[in-house]
C-alpha cells in the first residue's frame, strides 16, 4: 500500500475521533484548541463546511464559551431545562428499538463487536451504543487499517475494511440521520447544530467512499 492510502486512513481516523469527542462529553479548552486550528475549506461537502461555520460562529461570539457549551450539551443530549419537546438522546438503541429504550439489541450487538476486537470502552460512564463511542470505534478501525497497510498484512486489512463497512451501515447510517435531524430541532445555540451538520456530511462522504471502493 502506498503512502497516500495511509494518509487517507489517518485523516479519516482523525475526523471520526474528533466527532466522537464532540458527542461524548462537554467541550473543554483542549477541544476548543483543536477546533480553532481546523480548516475544512477543502472538504468537498457543503454540509461539512456549513456545519463548521456554525460551530466557529459560536466559538467566536461567546464570552463564556465553555459554560455556554456545557449548558448546550445538557439541553441537547440530556433534555436539561426542557419541560417538554424534543431531545436528541445519543444512543443507537433509543432510535432502533420499538419502545425507544437504552440497552436494547443495538447495545448488545455493539458490545460484542467491541469485545471481539479487543477494544475497551473509552468512557466507562456511557453505554456502548453511544454515538461518541461508535464514532471513535470507527476512528480506531481507520487507524488500524493504516497500520495494517504499513505492515503489508493484506488479509487482516481486508477483514478490517469489511468491518468498517459493516459497522458504518449497521451501526451508524441506520440511525444517525434521525438523531442528527433531532439535534436541529432542539432549542439551543448553533454549536451542536453545526456538529450535527458536519457529522451528517462526513458520514455521507464515508458512504460514498465505500461505494466507490466496491
């Protein structure tokens, strides 16, 4: 495999891990530092560009940024301060189970996949089918693909790609469109609306990536 392949895999890994971190918990100064130096101007997705623009506008305009984003996070994903109305609960089980409950079939399926790939949960306080953990798992697979390619392990790399595609289809694309749409309906600032747009655009690019690969 050439150097370009590893570059693409590591780039995909970095985006997945960034998105996973954005969803996994409230923003901190380290995360803000990462966002301030990012440039998505060359990304061929209008949704990614528009979403990042929304995020940057909040980062630039807020004088109490981390406090504002913590309130935003709690409102969007936990329903804090919302007496009634829409909440975007960040768990696959909520969107794929009949009664919209946590720890259903999707949770058990994802847990088995993590264990079979010797991946320990990054955040012990979250269920395995949390959007942040699912995105970070994809980032792990992308980074692993770059390493396997560098080592010339073609059989293992093929299995890795099969798992990437399967996980994307069965445990991200199957529920995130509704989840990301719900984020847009929660009364909050534009930051997480922007995160949702970036995620939507990136996952659409990922779908095309695997379609083009086949």
